[in-house]
C-alpha cells in the first residue's frame, strides 16, 4: 500500500467521522427539541388536569355538605366551608349531625358523579383534641367502575358512630393523585450528548487502531521487501562463486595441476558452507517464531566461551584486524544455559561490532554478577546508532540505515535472533549508543 492510498484512507476516515458527528448532533438537537415540546404539552395537560380535578372535588364536597346540612345555606357559605390544604388534601367544616356511613355513601356518589375516579381516604376529627375519631380508605376499581371500601380506622365503638353538630370536621385525602398524574412523559437524566461522546470516542479509537494496523502492515511490507532483496543478494554471491568454480573444474584439461583443482574445490566447499549457514539462520528464526526450538540447558562456563571467542575473532578475521579486551570480574561464571544458542548470541553481537566499524575494531567485553543476574557488557568503537533507530533494532528483518556504507551484508535477523534466544532463557538485552562513537550491548541472564 503506497503513501497516496494511505492518505486517501485517512481523508475518507476523517470525513466519515465528521459525517457521523454532524448527523448525531442534528439528530440529538431535533430529538431534544421534540422532547421539550412534548414535555411542555404534557405539563400543560397536567396543569389543566390539576385544575379540573380540584374543581370537581370542590363541587363534589360542596354537594355532600349541601346534602348533610339540615338548613339550606347560601352556596358561597358552603363553598367556603370546603378548604384545600394541598393538591390532594381537603377539609370540610360542618355544623350538622354527622353519620359516618351516610357520609361515606355521599362521598362515593358525588365523586362518581364528578368523575373523581381515585382512591380516597376520609376521616372525621375531633376539634377539641384535633385527633381522628373515625377513618376509612375507599378503593376505586376500574373493572367494576365504582368504589369499594377498604381498611377502617375506628377509635370509637359502633354505637358511638354518631356525632352531634359541634366539635368535629372531616377531611378527604387522595393518595394516588400525584402517582397517576406523573405517569405521562418520563424524562431521563442520561444526556444524549454523553451518548454522542461515547459513540465518537469508539469510532475514533477504531479509526486510530485501523491506521496503526495499516502503518504496521506498510512497514512490515517494506521490511520484508528489503529482506528479500538482501537475501537474494546474499545467496547470489555464493551461488555465483560455486557455479564459476564448478565450471572451471569441468572445463579443466590435463594440464591443470592438482593444487588449482583443490583451490576451486575448497572455494565450492566454503561457499556451500556459507549458504548452509544462511539457510540455517532463516530456519532457526522460523522455528523461534513457532516456538519449536527446545533449549538443551547444561552447566556452561561463560568466561571460557568469551576467551574462545577472543581467540577466534582475533586470529581468524582476515578482513579486519580486531582487538578484543576482556574484563572478566565475575567470580563464578558457570550458568545453566543452552551452550549452542548462547554462543551464537555472543558471535552475532561481536560480528556486528566488527562489521559496523570504519576503523580497526576494538571491542571491550566485561562481566559482572549481581544477586539475581549475570551481566555481560559488549562495547565497540563503531559507527553508532541513531536514537530513532534504537527502538526498532531488535525487530525482525530490520537493518539500521548506514548511509553510504553499502558493504555490510545481512538479512536483518541477527539481533532478532539474539532477542528471541535471550527471551527463551528468561534473560534480557539493552542497548546504548553514541552516534559516531560507540555502541554498548548489555545482556542480563538470570542466575536461576
């Protein structure tokens, strides 16, 4: 995927997010406006219902008082006897003889006639003590379209259920009025903008994750392309050498001496070994990725390994004269390790120190033992590594750009192999570098 395609994906993604944001804001504003209109209408209806309810109750209670009164009083006086203390609570002053059963029937009849179809509770109070002397809860049943009596609160005996014309009043309370009138439009405390914020965050996270995957895939594609190019170049050279040497032997006549034939045969053997090592390295990486490599750990002296590496590098490196300085301060250097893979790790690091050096390589190797780890430090005097390249140094197929230095060969698998092997040993590796001066790798191997 080229850069132009990625830019197009980013632009389309941003436009999509903005479109979703605009549509959601428009939808929320319209929904909120409609909800406010509905709430306003409902509030007006509730207000009208309240007014109508209060008027109906006043009329019903005035009719009850009119039926109870022995002398017909003026309607304004009767209306004034009915007082509303709260929306659902009324009191009625009475100067007539009062029978509870008769009062109950009158209340049922008048409330039914005035369409006051709610449960109500009436009580008769003693003016002197301001305490209830009789009370009853009357239930309204829509199925039977009428009232049925319920619990009775009675503080006097049955033969006393009659009061003279002084010292008492009655009240009416509607316990279900507020509940029934609040069952209209229900508002929620959940803000629609919180919903919008959540949706936008989810979309942005998905978009960001998609871009991350795209860039990773692009980088992986570029790295794999570089690996294939490097691998083709690395394999082409020994194959060409083997082919040329084989052709020379085939075309040889009787005049070619045995020494020349041995020279070509030795070259074929050497280049074949080089091919074998390169293929083996790639196969080892594939096995590491699939976790198919099983370590064969045994007691292994790291100091002996480092001394052997020093001798091999200094005496067998014909391209560059290398110097290795050992500072082995650890008293006990025997650990339980896979000797083959740890040897490959050390050789890989030192091989890089030699290859990435423009002058005579001087490599300093030191060891140290801490309570939990055995530390190996490898410092060189090479070209160094830029800070931005350090984070990718142990990635598979990654090779540090070397500018005009094109003679360094490799697949970008060496440090990845080092990292994987140390991970298998529960170890770790860190790197520090000063561009143009030196690079220091530090290996930490657990003691247990």
